């Protein structure tokens, strides 16, 4: 007879076999430790996330629904409160009674030309009493009816430029309206103190790393008064560092198209800015390292591209600047060390490129003008394609094409250097003009003052 295994031994053997099977089939514990490439963000105590907050807003569809600035602002502020992310705006026309205020780290993306932000009709009215510097309320004369949440500007005859105040109405008490910003100047009734529902259609103040793309701004200039480019524009930035504006159309604003002030490292690409009453593109007041590329500035009231004060180390490339009411490109006060390359500047009412009359310390020095086409500019005979004024020096003009292709040309001077201009370098430029170079400097007879290299 076969020998029987005792029950206790059999039970022990079965348990051992089962345990060994479990051990053999068990997976190694997962290692949750950080990957070597994982690092915290520069301004946050966490690493980069693959998924960020996102919300949609639209007239007929979207998580949020509405057809004015309030719906858009609610979406932007929601995402901003979560640390940044994306707002997608659906097709439709949105009536703007205040700016869409951009926020740090928020990307605003429209649906292309079908997303239109249109400024509401504006009014301008007299103040009933003076508005004092630093005050956060104004008193309107009888007959004015405003509401909390509307955008407003306040000024007088001496409070233009940065002294104009742009704010939002936060409340009312009969004729008295509170605002969310202090007045930037005394606005005196004796100097014609006024206020109006004027504001940028899109604005960004004191922000970093915001963006707006794929939408249209309509300034509705026929129903709105003028707002100066130091405080307004179709799109306006103030201390909005690293903001990106891409693939936007800005039209019909009673003022500038795109204006950014005291805002470093702004990028403007693939935008069309046209039909605005003042400047097309206006980088200014110390905005350094701007990049404006592949944009169109057309049919604006004054200059297509205006470099305001202290615009330095910028790149302006592959832009079309045409049929503007004054200069194609204007450069002046401390606007130094920029590169303007591969632009087409044509059919503007005055000079194609104009260097403003600045003293030595404030001149637009060391700018490089390379591989541009400057043609058919000037409404009056004797217009220079490029006119350099002031004590500007260190300019380089290289490989540019300057010509007038019209049957009756008016751009009859290629390059005009006025009396106080310093050293200038020319290299392999193709200039077709009745007067190739008009050099009005006292040392014009000295070849070293021009440093021209020709093919």
C-alpha cells in the first residue's frame, strides 16, 4: 500500500507552495520618485503640468454664454484664479462696454475672423466739478447715465498722454461715479475737464506671460471719440511683460491699432492693423526687445509703425507697411540698436522711414536697416524714401531696395541725411531715384562720413 502523508505535513506543504506562487507572481513596487527632468517652475512651487485649466465661452455655445465683455471677462478671471490656462472664445460678435482685461498666464484664443470684439458706442461729457489728482470718483453734469462696470477715460486740456486716466466705474450715487483707478492728473473744469466711455477693446496692465490670438477687434471709430495711444488702442498693454499677440485683426479704432507701453519682450506676429485713426503699431516708452514679425499696417491715419521713446534691441521683420497717412516707419527718442529687416514700406503719404530730430544723447543710434524694400512713398514731389534728422549716428543701411515705380514718381530722393547726422554706413543698396543720396552734412565731401560700399 502507498505510504500516506500525515495531514499536518500535507497542509504545510500546500501553504508553502501557495506562498511561493504568490511571491513569484508579485510585481516590483512602483517607484514614484521624481523624474530627473522634473523641476519646479521659476515662479511656482510645482513642476510643469501637462493639463492646465481651460474654459470655453460663446454666444450660443460654451461653458459660459454671453455676447459682451462680461462673459469674456468671467472666463478669463476664472482661469486666472486657477493660476493660468486657456480661454477659447467661440464665433460671434461681442459688444465691449469695457476692455477685456488680460491676466497673467492666461491664453485667450478666438475662432479666427468669426470672433469679433466690437467697442460699444461711446459718449463724452463735461465734469460738473474738478477731478483731483489721486481721487477715485468723478462728478458728471446732469443728463449722464452710466453703469457700474463700464470703462471710462478722464482728462482735460492739459491731461493728455499718460496723464489721461482710464478706469472702470465701480458704483454711482446720483451724478457721482466711483472708479477703480486714481486720477493721474488734476482735471479742472476751467480747462475743459471731460470724461467719456473710452477704453481699449483689449488691455493688459501689470501682467506677465499672457497672450491673445485668432480674433478681430473692431474699434467702431464712427461712434467713439479719440483716445490717445499712451492710454489706449484696439489692443493696449501697459507693463505687460512677455505678452504675445498673434493672428489678430485690429481695425477702425479711434486711436492706435496696437499700442504697448513699458512692456518688455512683447511679441506681435501675423496681425493686420488697418483703418485706425492714428498709429498702426506703437511700441513705446521703454518697451525693449519687442518682436514684430509678419504683420500688416495699412491705411492708418498717421504712421504705420511708430517706435516711441526708448524702444531698443527690437526686431521688426517681414512686415508690410503701406498707405499710411504720414510716415511708414518713424524712429526717434533713444530708439537705438534695433534691426529692421525684410520689410516692405510703400505708398505712405510721407517718408518711408523717418528718423526724428533728436539731440545727441537722445538720438536713434546704431539701428540696422537691412534688406527692406522702400518704394512709391510720398504725396509731394521731393520726398525721400529715408530721411535722417537730428544728431543720429551709427546707422547701417545694407542691401535695401529703394525705388519709385509710379509713372509720376514723388519719392525722388533715396537717402536724405540732414546737417547734424553723424557717421552712416551704406552697403550694397539698390537705389533708383533722381537724387540717389542728398547729404546735407558739413563733412559730406569726406567719404569716411558715409562709408558707402557699392557692388
